[in-house]
């Protein structure tokens, strides 16, 4: 009897010990399984073709030759990659965002802390943001490099007039191309008689180079407007104008005219002003050394203010010298390019973007262009990233536009673009 009771106790003790062992083992296993994915890597092999729709996206590992891939690993896998928008055809210089969904493997988890650019490596693209939708799902927003291609050729090249004796004879014009400057070649018959430097306007006065009787044409092509654009854009094909005939009288008139646009000047005349030349009897544009002046028929010069010449605004100092670069007038900043032309729209200067209104004035504060809002700081420079503006926190994408109704780095910004700290 005692022996049977002892056997029962022994059996119970053995079962209890086994239960404890399994419990401890299970706890250790559960504890060991709490491992996190500390960083992820995404490779883009996407080359959007200018003028076409965005390509389909296949996903896989780097060895699979897919458009979007990750390295072989045992921590996370790639589920899908989808374009944020496929409405428009690819434009030269355009960058396009996609959302890449990752999932964990083998009991790994995505951390609740932010996955920033230091934790997300993107090859052949740019990291935008990452959002953990659950412990096993991470959605990474990435952006392609600018789409490369040739600039569009000017759509039409034409003479302002072909009428003999006209003051506009020899004025070459063409349709403007976005993000482009231009170069122009002038021909008399098949002979090239003039090659321009880089021109930042969509017109060029060629009359002074038409000093021989004959039939003239010009051709024009678009060039990248700055070093940034040249990273993704190449010069365009040529566009050829119609013909204009210059008779003997017009040729004689052209021979007396000085080059009159300043289009080839790249000198920054923001200082070292000198008095306008007095020993000349020509009118219009006058080049004195490397400085441009504008002389009226009565012998006086346009000075200390704005001049609207050939449908272009120029700015002159107190001595009549045409100004270039940043200029302040009546407390407002303007930017005059190397040709003296007042700039409008976006301007990339020293790797910082500025926006100049239609009046040329440098903009500060919020500005809405189309359906996107941007913020220009007190110095006019466009802001990006997380910013405290007037006591509110906003996120501005690398191209400057404000994020709205999105999750950025696990933080939600509302329909006004504001992140609100949980109470």
C-alpha cells in the first residue's frame, strides 16, 4: 500500500518537474524570438522612359533581376511595390514615388521606433519615408532618380517680321522649353555667319549680323539651363526657322547697328558701377567693356530703375549700368540673370531653391502652386523635412511640397499637413 502511494507521488513529482521544464523552455523560446529588423535595404532597377507610362514593377531578391528588390536574408521579405500615381506620362527630370511593402520572416519583428534614412538604404533612388503598419509589416516610400532624356526641341522658330524696313526685322523668336536655355546659329544661304553663346530668353535680335544682302535663316536648340538640369537632360535637336530676305537698304541699316540684346553676356554686374559712356552716338544697347547700358535717342541713359525693353524687364543702377544677380529694390529682392533679364518662377541658386513671383519679387512664407503647398523661409530658401512653422509641425518632402493626410516616419500629419502630439 505504501509502495503504491509512493509510486503515485513519484509519478506526480515527475509530471510537475516536466511541466516546469517545458514552461521555462517555452518562456526562453518566446524571449529569444523577440528579435527586431534594425535596417532594411531596397534596390531600384527602374528607368522611366520619357513620354511613356511608368513601367510595371516586379519584386524579388537582388539576384532575380526585378525592378524592385532586396538582398537575400532571413529577416524580411518583399511583398509588393506600387507606384503612388500612374496618371501622367513620364517627363524629363521627373521623379516618381512608389510604396514598397516588406514583411518579417522567422519570428523577426519591425521595431516601433522610426525607420529613418539611416535605417533604410535605397540604391539607385531616394528614401522618402517609412511607416510600420503592424509589427510584421513596413511600408517604405521611395523615389526614383530624375528621368533622363533629351530636352524638347523648340516647337516653332520664326522671324518676328519679314517686312523690309521694319524695326523688328531680324528679331528671331521660338517657343520656350521648360528648364532650358538656348543656342542660335544664323545662316545666309548655307553659310553660317553667327553663333550665339548661351541665351536665357526665347528671342534673340540677330539684325546686326545681317549686314550683307541675302536670304537668312536661323536654327535654335534647347540646352540644359543649369548644372542641376544637365544631370538628367541633354541638348535637343535643332529647330529651323523660315526664311527672311535682307535687301541692300536693310543690310546697310544692319551694318550700322551694334549687337543689341546682351544675350551673350554672363558678367555679374552687381557692383563696380561706372558712368555711362559719353563719346558714343548710337542708341539702344551699348556694350562698354563688359558693362551694358541703354541709351535713348535724346542722348540720355536709362538709369536708377526698371526698363521694359523687348518685352523683358531689366534693372539699371544710378549710373545707367545694367544689373545682374540678386538685387534689392524698394525693400524687395529680385534676381536678374546673366543677361540682365528679371527671373520669375523657380530659381536654383547655390543649391537652394527660391521662388520669384510673376512680378519678379522673391517670395517668403507659404505659397500654393497647383494643388501643392510649399514654404519659403525668411531668406527665401525653400524648406524641406520636418519644420516648426508658426508653432505647428509640418513635413515637407525633398521637392518642398507639404505632406497632407499621410503617415511620415510613423507620424500622422492631418489634412492641413499638421502633426499633432498625442495628449
